[in-house]
C-alpha cells in the first residue's frame, strides 16, 4: 500500500478515490481525495523534499494572521511530508479573465497583495543583492549556455554583467522590507465561488521589494496583458498603498515596476530552461516567447538597457 493511501486510511477515510491535480515546477505533487459522499480535499505530497513542508506551514500561519485567503490545512504528516488541505476547485484566475472582468478581478488580486504586505516577515530570508544576482545569473547558465548553446564573447559578457548590476541596483532602490509571495500569478490564484480570491503556492516567500508581487501578477508569463491596462492597475496599487509612495512620482514607480519585472523575467528564462534540461519538464519552455516579449518591451523604453538587445538578437537567431 502506498504511504499516502495508508495515511488517508488512518485518518478514517477508508473508502476514497484519488485523482492527480498537478505536478508543479517544484518537487511537490498534488492529488484530489474524493470521498463517497462527494466531499473532496487536496493532498499535498512533499515527500521528495520533506523539509519544504515546514515553510509551507510557517507561511500559512503568517498569511492567515494577515487575513489573506489561503487553503485551510486539516491534517498533516510531517514524517512523510503530506498535508490534507482545503480543495479550492479547478478555477484559476487565468480561466475566468475576459474584457469585462479584467479590472475587477485584478483589483481583487491587488487587494490580496496589500494584505500579504502586512504579513509578519520576521525570520524570512531577504531578497538581497546576492540573491537578486544569483537569480538573474540562472539565465546565462541554463538558457544561454545549456538551452541555446550561446557563448558570450568578452564584450557581450561585460555588457550583460553591467546591465544585470543596473537592474539589481534599481530593484534595491525601491522600498524594501515587504512580504513577497514570489510567484503570485494567474495559476496560483484560485476563485472558489462567490468571487472569493484564494492564494496558493506561497511557501517560498521572502522579504523584498514593494513591486515584486505586483509584477508577478500584471506581467504574468502565462497571460499577456495590454501595457496601458497594466499601467492603470500599477497606479491603482500605488494610490491604494499610499504612505511611503505618497511622494513618489508615477514615472518613478513605473520605472521600479518595469525593472523589477525585468529581474523576474530574466530569472524565469533560466528557470524554464532548467526545468526542461535538469528536471525533464519541457512544457515550460513554451512560455519563453512571451517572457522574451516582456523583456524586449522594457528594453525599448529605457535606453540604458540597450546593451541587452544585442544578446537578445543572438537569442532570436537561435530560437
């Protein structure tokens, strides 16, 4: 008998069915537990990386205290890395977006970001200078070198290093010290009926920049949003946040937003390539073209980023 089935039996659910919900980009797997009376739960299986269950529980408590909508945890098996959690259904933000609902749904999500930014951050790791650079360097290691087999010459390498340092400095120049979900996008935002927004996949949270989760939401690599609508929502967030942003110009805040997005998208190129090469999960590379579009869009706006265009031109030749 599989350990998950034995655990479910021990919980008193001897009659049940399982169905696979997802096998995400990490080592976690998710199953739906279906009971005879129609009641369902989700089982999070972290058995391949048991230690990852502790951050999930820790961050869950922080978010609950901040009144963020997250799935309830009903039972846990810390030895094997299993959690029995609330089933929020199958409806993600990506499934219900349309022209009519666009602003309403995104504003609901923005309000969740505002609540997350009030969460307790004590003891969380920081999005510091070293980690920001580490993430962006994944692009060269996995996407350029191993996915496309592009080797940069000395001048190209200097240009890339210079641009990455510029992006890092711009990210660090904006207000810091906020709870950062790190993956707050359309596939991690659930709608479980009555317009209720629920947040999932938050266990890798860190402390970082004020725009990070806003970028994850509005520059989503799975959904392309019109820039004009994106900027309207960016400034709505700025207005709602108030306080520390009260004396920050709209232009400055948009610049922070754009450079934060650039850091994230450069990282994503590396992560998607790594998922294919190292983890045998090739589907993520299908979302690389949209990721590149976002990067090109920002380069076109800010002249100091033009050196990156040379490298992207080499990418275009290979892709």
